[in-house]
C-alpha cells in the first residue's frame, strides 16, 4: 500500500469509471438518428398506411415507439399507457411491430451512478491524507521530507586521486574512511566512530571535492544536501526535514551525510535583533539533538563544509557533534603544482608546458582558480586553432585572470597614453629599486579591466606574514605613479586615486592594528567592526581619546610623507631610466622582466618575443578616448 504508484493508478481508475458512466448515460438515450414526431401525427401516419414497422418499448415515463416509414425514415414518439387501442390500429393497418420489455439497468451501473460521486470524494480524501503523512515523494504535502540525494558508486567517480593540494586534510579524512571500511580495528581498542567532520577553508579550496572523494573511497551510502535545503517558508519544516534525513540515514547505517554550506542553518543563536524562535534556529536545534541527543545515531557520520566558521554556533562545534575540524587551506607552491597536474590530465598539453613554473607564478590562487586557469588556457589555444595547449596560452590566461581582460580596441589620445606610460614606469622603477618590493613581473599600458595600465608584481615565494619594511616599500611603490606624472608630465590625474586609498590604508593599519610605530607602541587602536548578524556589538565603539586620534593621524601623515619623499627622490635620480621605460612602453605597450632588466642595467632593451606591431584603430586621436579611470597597479598576487 505504500507504493506511490498504487495511489496514482487508483485515482485514474475512479476518474475513468465516472467518465464511462456519464458517456453511457448519454448513449442510452434511445434511437440514435431518429426524428421526433408528435403522437397524434404518428397515429395519422399509421392510419394512412405510411408506417412499415415499429418497435414499442416500455419506459418509466411512458411507452417509447421507434418506427420506420415506407420511405425508410426513422421516427420516434412517446405514447401513453392509457391508449389501449394502439395495438389494434397497428394490426389493422398492416404494421409489423415488436414489443420490448422495460430495460433494467445492471447492478454495477446502478451502483456506479448512485455511489460514484461519493466514492470519488472518499478516494480523493484518502489520497490527500496519505500525502500529508509523507506518503508521496514530491507531492503536494511532502515538504517535510528530506531533500538529501543519495550517491552511489555509479553516480560518483571521484576518488582521493582526483583531490590534490591538501595532503593534511586528506590524511585526516582518510581516517574516517578507514574506520568505515574496518570498524573492528578501532573498536577493539575502545575507539568510537567520529560523529562529525567539519571542513573549513576559503572558497574554491576543494571542500566539496574532498567530500566527494570520501564518498568515492568509502563505498558506503552517501547522502548529499545543501544547508539552504532545510530552510522553508513554513515554520517547523526545516526541523522535520532534519528528522527525516537522519531517519533515512539510520536505515542505511553506516553511512555519511554531507551538508554543504552549513552556515545557512548553523549561525549563532540569538544573534541580531530578531527573536530566537525562528525557522532557522528550530532547524539548528533539531540538528544538535539528532547529532548528540538522547537517541544517538550510531554509524551516521556528518560531514559539513563551510567558509564561515566564525559565525557557527558554539554548540555545533563542540566535541561529540563535530569531533574534528579539518582546515582546507590555500595550496602552497607544491600543492598548486599537484592541482595543475590533475587538471592538465584532461587537457592535451604541449611539450613546453611546465606545471612547476606556472605554480610559481600563481601565488594565492585556490584550486578553483587553477581549474579556471587551465580552462582559459584551453580556450585561448582553441581560439588560435592549435592542437595542443602551449605555455604561451597559460601565460596569456594567467595575465587575463590576474590583470583583467585586454581592451585593445579602446581609442586613447596620445597625451593620455604617454601619461599612462610614465605612471606605470614610476610604479615599476620603485618596484625594481626597493629591496623588499615583490619583483615586477610585467608592465602594460594596454587597458585591462577598469585600469588604463597595470604593473604586475609576483612574489618569489608564498608569503604568510608581512614585515614593516615590506609595507613601507609597498607605500613607496604605490606613490611612484603619481610622482612620475608630476615630475615628467607636469600634471596630476585622477588615475592615482586608488593608489592613494591603498597607501593610506596600509599606513593606518601599521599604526592602529599592527603596532609598528614607536610613538604609539604595540597597542591596537582599531575600531570594532563586528557585524550585527554575527552576534557582535550593534554600535561601533571607539577606544581612543581625541588626543590619541590626533597622534594616530600625525603618525600616518609622517609615514606617508617619508615614503612619498623617498619615491620622489628615487624617480628624480633615475630620470634617464624613466624616459627609457616610458619610451619602451609607448613602442611595445607591454614589457616584461627581460626589458626591465636591460633598462635598469642601462642597456638598449630588446623587443619582446611575441611582439607584433599593432595597427591603431581608425579615427581621430583627439576625438576618441575615455575618461580617465584608475591606473593603479595590480595588488600583489600573494
């Protein structure tokens, strides 16, 4: 009876029977195709001997006569019971007639006609009641059912071999997989199955992929659901779905439940300005009880993923619920190389492609970024009708991702091109001269994204913290663009606005957050910027007096002035290199490390390898051009 097909077939059978009865009723309405005639006219026809034959049938409302005239017309009339002389008239006029008894409807038909509507109503009522109890999957009242999808080996081909760049996380997760494969090995020493496993890390690092790898390796039932699938417009539905999901999981134990983006339901309770009895909190309460309540779900492991662990409820994170937290961090240089090798298996790559070189040039990229890089490189190669993806395609794809897409068709006045060239040359020169600046990788005056020109720096190695000298050198490098405009072009443009914003922010953070000044010492003066919905303070609190704020402002001012003067001195002392760099940029539009090294050494720079002279777009130089937009250097990719 629990078969969902039964209810569907039963409903359609009832509908078919009712329709059949109705049509039968219409069909039984006597002689089809016979024209009706008044009884007196019929008697006149009989007496005139124009009737050949007749069929007399008794009915409930009288006697029905269907007759055939001598010219083969069919006529129909109704006689009364009182006319006893009808038969004599028919005999006297030589009419052949037949008498049929009254038709009694079959018992089945009678029951259907009388009980059909009632049975239909009862059937519909039973159907909806079963739906309300959760009988029909995806039916009208099935919103209390879990939306978790079960993955089997056929649906999921991902294993740990496809997961790269997070070896420590894989080791942690492997332990759970080993437990599921051989629980006796751990249980005989008193170990119990971990209840929950929380995967934490920035977006794109491979948390969901790692969970798929668990499913592929464990060879146990794997239920997958998103955190947002619990929340519904009806109160209590989320909690009902959690209950249903764990009931299904218990039937298939040992098994794994994977909840993606658990922060959708796992946020701190009581946060914000709303009440505490809302739908999301009820769902969370039910999840807490199911994971570690009176009824312990033995053999059910909950794996959850989030990139916002700071907002999760403390009760959710305690041991017994999520016994271990696995941090899936951004990959280091070795991890990036492994990830690139995984993605390059799916792409026909050329002989010159080196994953280690690409990995060195992509610091700070996540696994998703590297997958996108491989895809972009494949698209670049397809665009030039190549058979394999070469290193140049990866380079172009990397530039596109880090610096933005090129806008070569943009018409710029010559003066603005020259200004942009000196601006970018200023950034590049300071980047080459100061010791702690990241090495300048590429300089271009081709508009990319929102910028009219870009100076791209790439760190030599992955950075995890920054020292004060590095930050001061960064400030100097940011000021290089505006200073070059002032010294060589004798003007100031709006293109340096973003440079100033970033330089001021770095200086302010040095003073207020990192305690990098002797005047104010190792104290934090930053304001509380906590969000309301995280349960933090609603109001911003300032722990500084006015005199301290003045000191902070003066220290920020001092740092900025010192670095500005340093950058100006370096640019003025190396004006010949600035002119050479600006000339090279105006001629070739993009220069890389080779040309920069030649210029800094005082040699004549050689043309870039893949440089082809570009025909400028037709049109008057002065007529074209776009308003000045930000010409800031790209932030370091670290």
